[in-house]
C-alpha cells in the first residue's frame, strides 16, 4: 500500500480446479484480501479521500449492511475521520461488531438497505458531512477501475471474460470502464445475480429500471432494490458486452462451500454467485458463445461469512 491508496494490489491466482470445471483457464482476482475484506475499499476509499481533499468535509455518513460499510469504516479510521453508518435490521450481529471495532458509529434502522439509506440521507443536514454511497458515485467507479488496471498488468493479455456479481452495479461499472480504458474490445462481462436480488436482469428483461419489492436472497450484499441507472444505460448501449445470468441461493451457497474446500478461503454468498458461473457449469456449457481467452473471476469479498455460517450452509445443502 502506498501513501495515496487505501487499497492493496491483490493477487491473481490460477485455479486448476475451476479451470478444469470451466474448460478454460480460470484466474481468481482475490479482492477478499483487501483491507475491510472486499473490493469496496478501492472505490469508497477514493471517494472519501477526494471528499476530504476537495470539499474539506469533517464527517462521513453512509449506509450499508456489509462490504461497503466495512470499507467506509476502514477508510475513515485510516484517515482519522468520524463516520456514521446506517444499516438495515437484516444485518448480521457480527457485522455490526466489526463496524464498531473500526470506530464507526452504527445505527440499525430499516428493513432493507434502501430504507436505511433514506435515514442516512436525512442526516446530511449536519454541516460538514458527506454522504458516501455504497456504489453510485463517479469517484467510486474510478477506484474500481484499478482492478482492471492490475489484471492488465498481471495477465499480460486480454481476458475472454471477466466474471463478477452485481448488486447495485458499482463494481460492474468500474469493470466496464476499465475494459474500455484498456481497449479490450472482445472481452465480455458475465454479470451474476441470485434469485431475489436480480435487479439488473429484471431491468434488462423489462427494458427499463425495475424496483424489486424486496430482497429475498441470502446474498444480502447484492441487496439493492434497483440497479444503478449508469450501469443500466451502459448495458443498454452495448448489450452484447454483458451477459446476465441468475442462479439460485442454493447454487451460490454451494459455490461458497466448494470454494472453501478447493481454495481454503471463506467468501460470502454474493461472491458465491460469481463463482457459481463456473461451479454450475454455466461457463463450460456456453464456451462456444464466449470470446477466446482466459476467464477472470473477481472474488469480491468475504465479510458476511464465518465458520458457523459455512457449517450451517453445508448442512442445508446436504439435506
């Protein structure tokens, strides 16, 4: 980590097991190793640094029940700044304690992220505060582009596909902007979602933004009721660039368990949705429709998981 960045340069690991399953060489971009446990520190850290430097803010306010909140808490602590994070009631107790451990003030309110976010926005009346959005700010997208910058340096060639999960869409926007930046004209993005948190696929099917009635998926990190307008517009402009696929919670959880077995690494169900592109056979079954080149799966994060949850999921899957 240098003096400017709050994120680290993460490993790009080849997986023999996933390569065998995919029928194509698979690389894992290990964003779960970031400070705060996910890719979010790249974009959110940049947004917070820019706000402090350019706007002279004295306090941050944000909303998140998981990875974004952790990134806000970690960044604020490293910057020596206070942060208040509004989180929904569905947030796991151990996540609340994690946020508090980093010095964040935590307010639990609302049934989902959207409701918590409305309360966070109301708190902006305080002078000198800055609202950190979990995924929908330009500096945040610019921060996420650095994932592609690193993959470009590490892989040394254009990948055939980048596989990522999609919630609100901040990571996907950064990935698409990074692909454009590096001129990867043939590279496609495989955007993975779970049933009950599939706001991008729902919007693509409807041809317009869709607001889900609620989040019913176990992958709560994907819990935005509507995808970013910016991502939707980018996908509509070049629909052939993004392949949307939705899997079940069971698929995502099975991928989490398999990944723990194969890589000895714990990741959360949102990340499991991305990994399930390989584990369910989706990539292998569609190789003829994918560009030539290696597959890169973004291992986005592992905050909303612990050993007890992993054991519970393993038991559920065995029934």
